[in-house]
C-alpha cells in the first residue's frame, strides 16, 4: 500500500466518521439505528465482532455492563450478540429493565473502498475500524479510532 493510498483511506475514514457523528440524533439514546449493508460470511462476522467487542471491553470494562442492543437480525448482529455474551456482558434487547443501568450499543457495518467499515456507538464512546475480508474471516486494516463523549450519558 502506498503512502498516498493510506492517506486517502485515512481521510475517507475521518470524513465518514464525522458524517456519522453528525447523524447521532436519532432515537431516545441519541444513537443511529444498527445497520449492516455489506454481506459478511459467518467467519468474517465472528472475526470482526470478536475484535470490536474486545476493543469495547477496553473502554467499558469486560462484563461489567449490561448492553442494550437492538440487533438488525443480520449474521453480524448474531455474531455480535454471541461475542458480547462470550465477554460476559448481559444483553438486553427489547425488554424493560427497572433499575438496571444499561449501555446502549448501535453498530454500522458498511463497505468503503473495497474494505468493510465497522462502527460501534454508545453513549460513552464510538469505536471505528476498517477490515479486509478474506476467505477465512477478516483482518483489521486500520488503527482503531476512539471518540469519547462528554456530557449527558457519558462518564
């Protein structure tokens, strides 16, 4: 990969992240709706979900939080839920929970320049990373972008 290609890719990530951040006024949680617009194999979905949940655990603490997740029913949504449970997180989908502090989690999986852009959004932090798909799964091709939130809902 040439330096110019890397710079172009990083610039595209920055523009897309800023665009997605501007759209975070939907719903009561202020998060975008979870969507997957790229077809993923189960192996790729598991690899990406496992990596991203590991990075989320670095920010939110492994297994110390109840995650409020609205899955889109995709292969990735299923892999994400399994990975979160594997890390010890309690998952709440559409149930009402009185008195339980929850961390809402939304995700976006989209194709960008031949790679897959994945973004996790919570009320505390946004995590973004690009992956290259392979026949055996997926590998990260960008550093992890971390955007922490301040203000209401963040700590």
